């Protein structure tokens, strides 16, 4: 079976991707510098087809060495987090992630041109490339037609896609771009860092909206603090579904030099999400109470994807219901809160 290098393998989406690859019989090499969460235990750590390397994706020589024996490269390493995270670290996100993507492409080009086994790079982008859109749903290609993102994170993720296409244009390095929307799942912890972000009386995990809302309800925040008026529209997509879409895009012959929105087709407002979490934890009879905090500057009002291309080309559908995701996530967050990890 083929061998896949996954950078950012200890990250949130990376963990799901490694699990999916191993389930399909691939040999997997994971690379991560453990800078966000520190050491993370995974169920597959001792899997015979998995090898973890602690290292930095900005190290081009290390990446080249690892890629020399790989057939595929899933370039997922990045500083990444929820809205509070990419406001707090606006410059670091841009500078670090640019160095990571440049190093990733340099190593892949080096190995590919040397006649190695590498067939293709699958790049992980983000729905934030559509941050400034004024048209919905966002279709593949809109990221090059609408205004560029205003946040440094969204702008850098758009740059990832330009790196992918430029490496093909100049060096014929094959690519696929996978564009996840609002991942929900287990595996997130409190991000390492010196900055604390408060929402009411609760310190945010600086990750994503679902774990932050869950922990606030579990810690009996009443009324519940939400950012803005709660009308923001998102497409919350299960991590296992996203991983399946990413790996399918990696291996599908018709995905060559294509980009795909990977997402559930279901829209949910932040207020609907908050009430659903409240009711699941507190019960249906407990009145839902909330207050609105000032939103962050780049809290996008609407992120709605068109998912037709992924369905048509890849046969991929993200169909795990939000309630099912929460039934998995809430107990995990509850244990993490008990253990002091969030």
C-alpha cells in the first residue's frame, strides 16, 4: 500500500485524517512540532503502519527526507484555531504559515523533480478564503473572483491555494486543494500560549465555537455569552466526514489539480447551535438564556458552501447530523473540563 506523509498530524483535523488513512490500509508518517496543544495521545499511536516524527514543517530538509519514501503528501501543518485564536495571533499566523507552506512546496518540488515516489500534494485550505464574499453559496472559483479575505488567517489560506497552483504552473507538481468548513469533533485542547481570552466569566480554549460553547454551559455560565447576535451562519461538519473527504480527494483520479469545498450542506446559526448545546446539557425544560458580547472584527456573518462539486466528482457527502456530533463531543469536553485540559 502507498505511504502518506501528513504534516500537522497531531492537530485537530490531522488526527481524523491519520485515522482515516490507517483505516484504508495506508502506511502513514505523521509530522508535528506539538506547538499548539503539546503532546497528544491518540488511539493509533502504536498502530504498526503509523510512524510519528516530532519536527517542524518549516524544516525543508526534514520534509524532503520524509517525502523521499512517500507516495502522497497531505500538507496540513499550520497555526490554526477559532476566531479568538486568529485575532490574538494575527501576525504569527501569517508569518509562520507562510514559512510552512513555502517549505512544504520547496520539499515537494525537490523530491518530485528528483524522480521520487511522490505523486501529488493535497493541500488543506479553509472556508475563510471566502471571508469577503457577497454571494452565497460559495462555489469553487469564487475565491479568485470575490474580494480577498481581510483577516491575516483567511488571506494566508488563500495564499496556500496560490502556492499549490504556482507549483503546478512552474514545476508541474500535481495538487488537490481540500477546503474544510467548520470542523466539529473530539481532540481539541486548550491552545498553548500566554494570552487569555475571556467570554463572560469563562476563559476560552482559543479553539472553535463548539467546544467553547459546550465548556461555558458545562461551567454553568448563565446567561450564556455568545459573540454578536448569534445570526452568523455556519456549516458545522464532522471531523470524520472531513477526513473521509480529504483522503478521497487525495486518492481520486478526477481530483487532480482540482479544488473542493468539503462540508455538510446544512446551515446553522450560532444562536441555534448555542440553544441546541444548552438543551442537550441542561435539559429541554431549562429556559435558554443568553447575552450578546461584542463580536470580533472578522466574525464573518455567513459562510455557506456549494457542495455539488465534491458530490459529483468525488461522490463525497458529509452527512453526520449536528446532534450526533454533539452527542460525541459533549462527553469528551466534559471529561476534558474535569481533567483541567479545557
